[in-house]
């Protein structure tokens, strides 16, 4: 199987070229966000307040990095269950989010929003957080530090391999 490499952010043409079941290798910027951050994102959107990250064409990784060991960039940072963000995801996709990275199935509402917005959902390997940390070259907390591991971080990733779980046409490998 051929693995295609991309640098984030994706162009719309690149996103539309991805197909369910394909493996991609990504480098570039992703933002971490889990349940508590998504709840705050929803409040921002409801109040027409700015989000703490540039949402247009952004990639969000559903993970909460563990504390960093001395001399390392980041602690373990494996994916969390994506469906926990499903109530908030359609609004974020409508606001410009293009890439989500996590594990597990998504709701029909999220799949519909992926299709409507030309976005993509990529699946990471659950339980591989200790390995993913070696693919992260920098980590900066950019918002909601009070949330601890659920704070929003800006990560630079290098050569992370992921499965296209839901493509822009709404095809899903996880249904």
C-alpha cells in the first residue's frame, strides 16, 4: 500500500483527494483538544467570541498529553475516544475546522458535517501514545492551562501515520 505524505494545513484539493482506508503520513501543526476544551469552544461560538486557535483549515487531535519528562518535548499523547466530542464537532466544522484526529466511530451528525464542509476524520492507533510522543517536535500550551492535560496545545508533528477513517464524501471505515 502506498502511503501519501502531506504537510498541514491541507489544501482543499488535498483533503478532497483522500479516500477512506488510505494511510497518510502527516507533518505540520495540530492542536490538542478534548471534552472540556470543546465545551469552551462551543461557548465561544455561541457568544461570537474568538476561538483560542485559528480554526480555518485547522487540524485538531483529540488527546490530552501527559506531563513531560525532563529532556523530552512532550509526555505520552495517545488519542482519546472521538465520539466524546461529537456534540460540539458539527459547529466547529461549520466554523472552518478541516481535520480531526482521534479514535473510534463518529455520529451521523459528524459524518454529515464532514461531508457538508469538505473535512476529514483521521484515525490514530489507540494505546500508542508513548510512541506518538516521539513524532512531536514541539509543544506549546496556547489556551485553557487551567484544564491541565485537557488544555489546548499547539503541536508540530513529524511523519505521523494515520488512517483516513471518514473522507469528504462521508465514506467511513468504522461504521
